[in-house]
C-alpha cells in the first residue's frame, strides 16, 4: 500500500496545478479578510458605542451569519445572484459571502477590543490634556489592538480554511484542484496529503506567531 | 503528643529558605512565628503538613515522620488543619458545602453527620447566617473565618495559620483574630505565622523570631517581644511597631 | 427580475427536512461526545512524560487546527481508502468532525485546567484529599464552568460542519435531504433558504438551552 508513495503518477504539472489552486485560496482569503475586516471594524465600533436599539438589531443580523453553515450561505447567495440577474463570477460570490461571514466574527472581536479599554484609562488620558482624537489614537487603539489582534489572526486563518467550501459553487481552489487530480490518478491519500501539507504550511507559521504575540502581551500586563 | 522539628533545611532550587530550624511545639501550646517577609516562616508551615518536601532534617508529628517514606500524608493531614493567607475558598460550593466536603469525602461521614459538624463549626466562627451563600458573596474576613471552620471540621489536633490576616482590609482583621483567640482559649494547639505583633504577644505561650531562614530568638512573649536580646530582633520590632 | 418564487414545494419537503435535521443533530452530538473523550486523552497525552504520546497528541491538535474541516472529512472518506479502510459517508463525516472537535477542545481543556489556581489543589490536599479526589471534587467542577461556554460554541460549530457531509455523498442529513430535492427540481434558492432557517433555529436551540443550563448549573 505504500508503493504508491514511490511509484506515483503524480507529476510536476500536477503540483503546479495544486499550487495554482493554493494561489486561488490565498486570493479568496485576501479579499474576504480585507472586506470582512473593514466591515468588522465599522460594525464593531458601532456596536460598542451605539444605543441598544441600533446595537441589538445589528447584533442579531450578524448572528445569522454565525448560525448558518457557510456552505448553505454560499449556495443561497449563488442562486440568489442568478435570480436577481447579477453577473458575478463564482469567485466574486465566494469573496462577498466570505467577507460578510468574516465581518460577523470580526465585529465581535473589534467590539470586545474596544470595550476592553477601561473608562478610567480614557478619563486619565483626557485629564492629562489629550484631545478626543489623541485619546483614540494614542490610548484606545493601541490597547484594543493588543486585545483583538491574536483573535483576528485566528479568525483570518479560520477564513482561509473555510475557503475550501467555495468549490461547491464552482471555484477551483486548492482542495478542488487536488480533487481533480485524485479523480485522474486515483491516489487520494498521497494527493490529499500534499494538499494538507500546503494548508498546514500556509496556516501553522501564522498560528504560531499569533500564539506568541498573545503570550508576550499577556506577560506584559 | 507534639510537633518536633529537627534541623530542617529547605531550598527552592539553589535558594535555601529554611536553614536548619529546630523547635518543638507541645500539645496545648500556642507558638507564634514572627519575622520579616522571605524569612522562611511560611515555607516551614507548608513543610509541617507535607505540602512542601524538605531537603534534610526531620519533622515528627505525634512521632510520625512527615517526610518518611511510608507515611500516609492524606491521613496525617487530617489531624493538622491549615489556614492560608489567601483563604482559598472553593468557589463552586456554598459556605456549608465548603465545610462539609472534607468530612464527607475524606472521613466518610454521612451527609447528616457532616452537616451537623459544619453547622456547629460555622456557628463557632460566627457565620451561621451565611451558610447557604457562595463564598463570592462574603467579605475577605468572612471567607477567612469560613476557611478556619473548614479546617476545624476535620477535628484536627493541630492548627497552622499562615499570615491569615495579611491579605485582609484593616477593619476585617479583628474578627479573624477574635476567632483565633477563641480557639486558643479552648486549648487548641496552634502555630501562628503572623505580622500582628500585639496579637502574638497576647495569645502565645512562646514566640519565635525568624530571620534569614533561622530562629534567632525563641521564648515567652514577654521576653522575645518585651525584652529582645538579639540586635536583629530589636531592629525587626522597631520596624513593625 | 423575472423569477417567480415557488415556496410550496419547499414546504412540502419540510417534514423530510426536519427528519434530516434530526440526523444532523445526531451527528453533531455524537461528534461532541467522542470529541470530548479524545480531547481529554489529547490533553493528558500532551503533558505525558513519554515523547511518543506528546508527539502524537501535538500532531493531532496542530493538524486539526491548521487544515480545513472539509479536508479532514475528505481524508476520512477518500484518503483512508488508500489504506484499505473504507468508511461510509456517515462514519467519514462523523470521524472528520470528531477529529476536528477533539483538536480544538484539547486546547480548551488545557486552558481550563491552567485557569484553576494551583492554590485550590493545595487547599484540598491540606484537608487530607488525595490527588485524584482533589481533582475530581475541586478542580474539575471549576474547570467545567470555564470550558462550558467554549464547549457550546464548539457544539454550534459541529452542527455547522455536518453540512459538509453532502460533499462526501451523505444524503439523509439536513443538507443532504435538501440537496436531493434540489437536484430533482432545481429550486435551489427556496430549498436552501428553508434549510438555512432550520440550521439557524438548531443553532439557537443549542445556545439558548446552554444558557439555561448554565444558569441552573453555575449559581456562584
């Protein structure tokens, strides 16, 4: 059974094909994280400072994205696109859905980062003569960032892994490209292991970095 | 019946904190240990009931070698109660359950028996009204008294107190000291590590002054606190009084 | 937009979809129970004095956390086939999600264990409790409270992950049933929108009952 590892029909072309898939995975991740973070920061700050009648409905809507499987969200969005006649590629649909999905989680991260800055600290800053703006840039953002960044890194990696579901609506990313090769050369364990390795290499170093940041910041508290 | 400490040495890594301590506490005695922070007095208490291992020397409790190879520490600890500086209440249990836990699970008493014991001990420390609440609802002083009741519920022969008032707000210190006074008046054998010099002077049969891991002076309070001989003792007392 | 929505066929499919939801819940619950068991083993293994156990536990945790859940399910379904282990889609899905759950929960448990102060053990031991007694009576109940919220989160995750079964051919869970209807009628939007509502209600059901449970369990 291990003979397949040594006498494989897996070629350099196949590897290139998979790396191209990995490129698509990274592009999807990039757009999703960009859009999701921008929306998340806006929603998060709104949730942190707005009265309950803004906060509660916004929270409820975002909660929907966290309570429905991403796969279902993709299928619903993709069919809705056809219904209303928007001509987006599956890649674009994937980016948009993933960005909304990420924004729902990112909102909570930004909000808790914002709320982690004690009012007393802000009052102390203002009492020293810092302006409202300086208070935000010099005090609130640096503290909020420390709280939020490790979770944000974790979320980004989560979204990167979740891009694997996008092939269901027709995007050839890393997992789909390996599936294509599996169908042709019939060596699922070998090909999938390579796909897994690529995912791991894209995720693990960043996960480690996040863990280290978190630890260092906690020690300095 | 006594606690005998014989030339005990204790180090954390290369840092020796107890450097050859010898003393005996007889049944019925109250011995206070005073001294600056880091002088090794708390560590010595932990060694007496085997929560910390020792490097050399011997500690005998009623003739049993605490750090001996065949010693059943769990059994030995039943007769040595200890109360910590941080009271260490079990937050997931009510006050009553905190005190009942060990009698039930360690001594194997029935629920009714354990409850009777707990109610009695809690009454003695003045917490009868609080038995149904969780520790988080108590003040520090109340939690500390609960910790005393918890230790007493095992009917120990000896009680060790490790700076039990130093984490408390000043106005809460009195209620805890009152509880300890009550215990000593009932003849409980106690070793009290404390910063409360006046209290030590009042309740102790003997006072030991610890300095840099050694006993510098030991004797009746009137002597050690009232009329100290060693220059270190004099300096220390000046700094705290 | 010249599309007319046809909701009636979707509602006719509702009973069967609800049966599918039950299968979904079944897989999620099983994967959590198994996941918790493996997670405890992993947490113990990660602090073992034997290198081989440590290495195995760490690899499991890192693989589970650094590759997609869908990849893990694929491995169970297609990959293991190369080794002569052929799992049907139900078992493969269950295995994949369990693997994933265990990896995340192992870290949760380790964090929970660290969060109970060592002084609690000390206090318990000073009352004459043995190591195991102290853990069972004092550490574990406190740890349970700390991990309870992450545990419910993971349960919601497990429900969401079950939807991936359709990709390895599962056809009797909520997504599987929905897809069967979809293939027959191509009313994709209606069927999947209805499925989305059911998933939402399932997830809410879990979070609300967890909140009620926490309220009853943790009075302190």
